C-alpha cells in the first residue's frame, strides 16, 4: 500500500471520527438541556393509590446523569482517537 493510499485511508478515518464527535456533542448538548429543565409531570398517569406510574424525578435525573457521563467518556475516547489519526497523518507527510 502506498503512502498516498495510507493517507487517504487515514483521512476517511478522520472524517468518520469527526462525525462521531459531532454526533456525541449534539447528544451531550441535548441531555445537558434536558438536565437543566425540569421534567413535566405526566397528567393522568396515576397508578394505584395515586402514585405516579412512571419514574420519579430523581430516578430520571440519575439516568440522565449516567448517560451524560457515558457520552462524555465516549467523547474523550473519540478525541484521543482523532489525535492519534492526526499524528499518523503527520508522520506520512
């Protein structure tokens, strides 16, 4: 495989990783906004004895927080992968 072919392959990988980073950043922004705004309480979704049939606000907040942590971790991995690709691209030039 020629250096140009390797470089082209790295460019494609770089593009894929960048797309993933942008997608993750959008998901993080959505969850951050969701976390900042209070969740509306569903009307008419009472179970037995007037208890809410859905998850409680603390449960939802914990799940959102956990998902946010997972996404931020994944974003960090993608950023490192991007840096490694850039380093390999620079080595080929």
